[in-house]
């Protein structure tokens, strides 16, 4: 059975909600909920006129490549700006994905409910 990024979205959203609880002011937006070029999930809250953001890219692959990492860095550039603090960049992957080329500074979220053989 082949899995898609969309198959992973409910599992990723659930994990993001645990990491970034709504009761602490966090809002989680899926790619289709925000216009423009966006990662799969954008997480943000506003505190005292300052926006705090994290992004989450979802990839379904046996191995994460330099192209995947470049895409994440592209999101970093797009989401940053004046009065915007980028807190975390998350890469969500199925369990079993080789993430050995993911550099420090990018958090890897392994979705155990989905496994890439």
C-alpha cells in the first residue's frame, strides 16, 4: 500500500497539537488553510506584537535528501521577517525513513502510525 502526505496529516496535526497546545495560544494551519507558499503546517501565535512561528514539512520518502532539506530552508526564508521569531522547523516523516542527512536545527517527527518500508 502506498501512502501519501495527506494520509499523514491527521497524525502530524495530532502530534503538533501536543507540542503546541491551543490553550497556550498556538494556532496550527494546514497548507490549504493559508494562501501563498506554505509548508504543510504553519504553527504560530502572537505575543505582544511579535509573531512566533514554527513550520512543519511532511515528506513521504524512504530517504530524506538534500532537496528535501533545501525546501525546508526555503520555508525558513519565506516565514521569517520583522517582528517574527522562527522557533522550530519540523520535518515529519513515516517511521523507517532514513533521516541521516537532516542537519542540526531541523527537528524530526517520526510518525509511528505510518511506516515507510
